[in-house]
């Protein structure tokens, strides 16, 4: 009676413990580790191992092996039918081997690699809806005796639960991969669309240049060239933004003239300013003629902010002003880009730094501010925006001054 109660108790305990695996499905490695630990504990075994089945190579491989020398057996691969684990998988049944030295299937390699001395093995295939997922093994019962009937029942309970949990975790991983692929697909579609527009612009510019050359029309030639130039600049801006966004970037600090960088950006935006009927002004603090900055990062930030401000004028004219300002006492400096453009509605402000958020249709990708924010944060700085619809927008970047 007492014995029977103990059996039942162990079974209930095993069930309730392994049931918890189902909840931790998101991390496959942690899950396998947990299955190992629990089966070793419940079965009172010296070691345990779990081989996962890879349907592509049709092989079983050790994902985890516990016990004192567990780490060493992690890399072993077995064909189905090879070793005791492979045989259990092939025969699709629990194998209880009381003395492995007498079993011709025993795969000695694992012991010789790990230094572990296997005496008895209890092996069970992990299956779900008829599909092989892996093989679970417990090795050497701690009391020195072979595994008994009760152990066989227990390992079957564990195997059933473990298979569900492993299947869930693998499905979760597959879904995650599919979601990521879908996101990559979407990104590529949006970017390709935008790049195609720019290439069309370049193509049209080229044809206009040809026309100008054929007809010896200076004005037509110049118009075509401007089209090529504008779209080329956009392609280059897009590529540099993408490169900046795609990976973490360590700022490369060097002593440089911040105001000179501002002037260069202004010079590069003259054409754009002309198209928008804009005045591009600067208000520069000469204390920042020599300052430790990440020049290429700052240049990227400025190009994005000034580009946006000029776009915001929408050809109606107005001004864009870039201010630099050192606050020595606070050990920081500011770069302020303000414009008299269309402004940003309140409800949109929280969206503008999101990747791919753009209100410019085919004329924008929505990468500019996401990259700008990333660069500023990588330099331990802050970016702030204030805006009033119909009046204009001001972006303020605050960076530490060394
Ligand atoms: N100075 C500004 N004035 C008004 N709206 C702005 C300003 N700066 C940004 N925005 C708004 O924020 C959005 C996101 O800006 P962001 O620079 O990230 O993308 P974009 O300019 O649309 O495209 P791109 O990737 O080519 O820069 C813009 O589409 C625009 O709606
Ligand atoms: Mg932009």
C-alpha cells in the first residue's frame, strides 16, 4: 500500500514539475536544460542527456548532457539506428538497458569523450504527432540498481510532456524567424520602391542632359544635370543613413571645427535651398571652432535635420537657421536647427523618430530622424523638438563637451 502510494506520488510530482516546462516555451535552450535537470532529479539518475533530431541531416545530436562531465558530450551526432539512443528512436520504444557493456548497440564514444562511466541507460524517444523530435536518456540510477518498471512509466510521462514543450518552443522559433523575414521583406519592398523613384529621376535627368547637348541648349542641359545631381545626392544620403542605422556604431571622436562642418553642410544644401526659395542662415559660436566631436556622425545629423527643414518650407520660401552654442559651465554644447516651415502636428511628434515614419510619400523613406536619434544617443546626447503648425519647427541637440 505504502509502495503504491509512493509510485503515485512520484508520478504526480513528475507530471506537475514537467508541466511547468510548457510555460517556458520561448527559450529552447533553457527548456532543454530544464527537462534534463528535472528528469535526472525525478529519476534519481547520475546523469541525463537529450538528443534533438534534425530532420534535414536525419541525425540525432546532443543538445545538452548533464552530469559531472556533461559539457564534453555536447557535440556528438548519431544516425537513427546508431547507439542505444538511435536504436530507441528507430524502434520507437523505451529501451531499458541494465548493463550497457552487454549491449552491442552501446555507443562507447560518448563515454570515452566524457570520461563518464555508463552502467545502465533508460532511453525514450520524444515524439509528437508521429514525428520524431529527439531522444531523452537517463544514465546510472544512483542506488546502483537498474532502472525498474516504475522508472519506465515515469520517463514516459516526462517524455510526453517534454515533447509538447519542445514542439511549442520550435514552433515559436519558426514563427519568430518568419516574422523577421516578413519584416525584412517589407523593408526591402519600401526601400526598393523609393530607390526606383530616385533612379527614374536620374534616368530623366540623363535624357534631359542629352537633349540639352543635342540641341546645344545650355538651359536644358543645366536642368537635366540638376535632376541627376539631386537624385544622386538622395541615393547617397539614403545609403549612408541605412549603413548608420544597420549596426551599433562607436563614435569616432576627434578635435575638429564644428562650425566648419556646419558651413560645409550649408554649402552642400545650397541647391536644395534654392529649390525651396529658402534662406539658409548660420549663427555660430566660435568657442566651438575646436571641439572633440564625431565629425561624420554630426555631419549625418545635420544633413538630415537641415534636409527636413528645407522640405518643410514646401517651396513657399522662408528660412532655416543653424545655431551652435557652447555652455561651458554645464559642460555641454548645442546644435539647433530651426525653420519657418509647415510645423508638425502634436499627435505626430511622438511618431517622427520611428523607423519608416514619413509624411512625404514617395519623396521620403522615414529613416532620417531614426538615424539622427540613434547617432545622438550613441554620443550620449539628447534630441528635443518643439513645433507649431504653420509657424515652424526647432530641433535641439545637446551633446557633452569634453
Ligand atoms: N523640420 C520639420 N518640419 C516638419 N516636419 C518634419 C520636420 N522634420 C521632420 N518632420 C516630419 O517627420 C517625418 C520623419 O522625418 P524623417 O527625416 O525621419 O523622414 P523623411 O524626411 O520623411 O524621409 P528621409 O528618410 O528621406 O529623411 C517627416 O516625414 C516629416 O513629416
Ligand atoms: Mg528626412
